[in-house]
C-alpha cells in the first residue's frame, strides 16, 4: 500500500495510472516468480542482494507464500504457528529469512514508502507547477502552522525561467494613485489593518515552448498573463475586477489561492504571503472560492456536497447538518437538496458552487463569473450579511451590466 502511494505521486493522469499499474503488476509477477525459484533467499547469494530485493514488497510476500506453501505441502503438515514465526522450520535446508523477518520487512517498507510518498507529493510539481521546497520539512512553520507573514518562496514554478515582463504603466489617474500607494506600503513593509488583500506587483508568465518537427521547428514566446498588478482590497467590501476574456482575471484568482505559482511579485491576504508555504496554508483556512467552472460530483447530492465541504472546512460534526440545510436554503436549493448534482441545470450547479464557497463563514470569498441566477442571492448577501460577519467579496466578471 505504501509503495502504491509512492508511485501515485509520479502519475498525474488516470490513463497513465492504468499503464503504470499494469506494468508494476507484470514486474511484480516476474520478480515473484524468480523469488519462488530461490533467488536471492539462499546462502548462494550475497546479503546485499537480499536487502535490495526485499525493498520491493511483492518479493518478500512471495517468499512468505513460499515458506507457508512448504509448511502445508501435505495433510500431515501442521503449518507454522505464531510462536514458531521466529524460528527456521525443519523442512528448510537453507534458512535465510523467517516469517518474523518477513513481517518486519513488510511493516518497515510500508512506512518507508509511505513517508517517501508524502515527501514526493509535496515536492513534485502538480499540473499547475505548484510545489513545496525540497527541504520544506525542516522549516518550523510546516510543523507548527505558524508563520507565513513574510515571503519565503515556498510556492514556486520549476519549469523554465522567464525574463520578468515590464509592469504595464497605468494611464488612469485613480489606478496610478492606487499603485503608488501600494508601492509605498510595500517598500516600507507596511500592511494597512483595514486591508484584506494587498497585491504587490503580481506577475504571472507562462513559459514559451520549442517543438521540433520533421520539417520545421516551432517556437512560442512566453505569454504574460498578469503584468504587475498593484492594488489593495479593503476589508468588509465588495471588490469587482472587470475585464474581457484573456485579461488575466482567473489567473489572478489562481495565484491568490495557490492553484498557480506566481512568477513575480507577492500578495498578502490578511497579512499572510501567498509565496509562503505556511502562509498559503493559513490563507486557505479563511477563504472560499467559486471557480469559473463548477467542480462538482455528479453522483453526489447538493446536501452531500455541503456536508463534505463542511467537514473539510473543519466545522463541528454537530453543526454540519444544520449549516448544510441553511446554506442550501440561502441559494434556494432546499427542494433539490437530495437530488444528484448530475441532473442539475447550469444555473443550479452555479448556485451550489457559490454556496460551497460561502460555507464555514470565510473572511474572503472569490467568485469567478457567477451567473445571473446568483445575482439576487449575492445582492442580498452584500446588503444583509456582509456588514455583520466581516466578509470581503472579490468578484470577477466580463460584463459591466452584471457588475452594476
């Protein structure tokens, strides 16, 4: 099991998992077959062969089956009792490893592979390039959960290095004033207590690529999705970021929530840096996100979705049911609470995503292009709930009329 967890950290796609799993099955079958014929658990082979061979769990398991098979070869054989696990059996002419040794090997290698699985899962970049430092486990913040007030560079992209794009110079006077204010605060390492999010020159650049074909080479230039964003988002306010498709709105949210590593700059969310591993862990405890595209399970009902995310948020088990019912009532999904999400319309799915983002009373909510069916609910939220629960809402949209 531990070995399977370790292998899974290197496999990102389901199709690849099938191929890798079948390949490991074939390799395991062959090594077990070799083990059955006596390699390397006999005096003929050096000890280091057995040590290396035993790190692959199917090998020692095959040897255990081999010993047990010999112990029960005839009806008169009594097998191996628990008290006899540490001793060599009478039928073994070449006893190198006992059943007890095999137990020790299996348990030890389980913890070894499982620990390596946790380590690789943290340092190997995911599909978006997010990973932790190679020595993340040596930082006190990883064990205590404290810190993250300053940039550590814990979240980084390890694919290529691009020359930073020049910050786009704003032409609007208000935008320029806001940028200069944030730059002054950043230069003095100041954080306004009334600011929920301070974005300091945020940049995101996707590296170019080089593809070589049989007749020609194709090169794509780096794409600068976000070019130096400087802005303060005040607490208990509704902030709307308006822009056309491809303007970098969703990329900005992805950077602020840790989904995508940033190329340059920084952002502080309630004083925690998005470039810090501990900071991002603290940030995720206080935010809610409604992504541009719904991430729902068709087989689960709306109520099951709410209870699942309430558990992930760490809500007390005694309140999960009531919170789920209340949240669904707010988005007018009470009558469809026990209906599977796969049969929902697009608007109903969107309302469920908004309800999930708001569960657990987050301090900051990101809404990426909520549809018209959520407009009445969000308007009510801004009017009645925000003044009482210290909630900051960050909305992205491409239509000015919807924002107004």
